């Protein structure tokens, strides 16, 4: 499916919710897109076809909507799935990283044994906004001894310039707003 068709799909199935979760934020609600099987399949396939999605050992999904996208991408690529969760949500020893986001501050964590040295990792999330969550996830993956070979996002909010926080890492984005 080409870029024009993907953008039409997104225009039809992603709704904007003003002032959620805090005043001034225009939230991109992807649940209508997820609820339509062919659209969801298209998104998963497009994320799995990005430039960083080659010879992947693990696909990282960032809590919570990133889980929904990353797990089927991992399945499609024949790779393992690793969840990056909010602090205190994982039951084993963790590495943690704090960061700023567009409407506050947060800390994420990953199990210390989630990666093997040299694992090739694709990070998947729904939205690239300020880049804080993605950059913190890159740090966690690298601390685990793995190599981030790319990132894939459903939506990029370009006006927040989050891509700048990712350095030279390839970022595959399906729709830019």
C-alpha cells in the first residue's frame, strides 16, 4: 500500500481527542484503526517493512500502545518481543531510565536479561512526539548490550522535533502530522 493510501486510511481511522490526557494536548486515538482488521494488518505490515526491520532478533514495544503494534511486528519478523514498561510494572530485576515527555515526566524499565549481547533490536511505538520515550528506550536497549538498528512509528508529530533526539538511528514513520 502506497503512502497516499496509508494517509487516507489514517485520516479515516485516527481520531483526535482535544485536551487528553492534559489540557493543550491533541491526542491521536488509534483505537478505531486497531478495530478494523484490514487496516490493522496494513499497519503491522508497513511497520515490519521499514528500513531498520532487517535481521532483527528482538522487537521492543513501549507501554502501552507500542505493545499492541510491536508484538505482531515481532511475530511477522520471526523475532522475540520485549516489553518496555512503566517503572514498577515488571516482576524481575530491571534497568530504568527517566525522561521528560510533552506533558510531564516518566520512568521506564526493561528486564536486565531482556537482551543478549549483540542482539539486533527494532523499537516500535505508536507516536514519535518529543522523542523522550524513544531516546530513553534506546538507552535501555544499549545498556542491555544490544544494538538498536531502527525505530518504527505509526505517527510522527513533526512540530515537536522528536526525531532530533534519535541521532543517526533510522526512524520509519507511516504518517507525519
